[in-house]
C-alpha cells in the first residue's frame, strides 16, 4: 500500500511541475505562483520517495549499529 501511495505522490508531483511550467510559459501564473507550485511538487515528490523506500528490519539496524563499535577495538 505504501509503495502505491508513494508512486502516486511522485507522479502527482511530476504532473504539478509539468503543468506549472506550461502555465508559466503562457503567462497564466505569476512568479510567486510558480515558486509555490514548484515547492508543492518537490514536497509531493520527496514524500512519495520516502514512502517507497524500504526500511531494514529492526534486527538489522541493531546489528549495523553494533558492528562499528566492535571493529574499533
């Protein structure tokens, strides 16, 4: 479910960016509106990217933290 939602958010961010660029070329959007739409598109894109990323199980994260401390001895 999280992967589908993440993919949808990334696609929405790309679509907003594409539409904002087209609207700015025609003069329908001011510079402030373009900046705001780019910010919204970036937030959607990176939120979707964070949702799509797989997290390691807790046991792997604990082992990863323990290994560098033992290697330094």
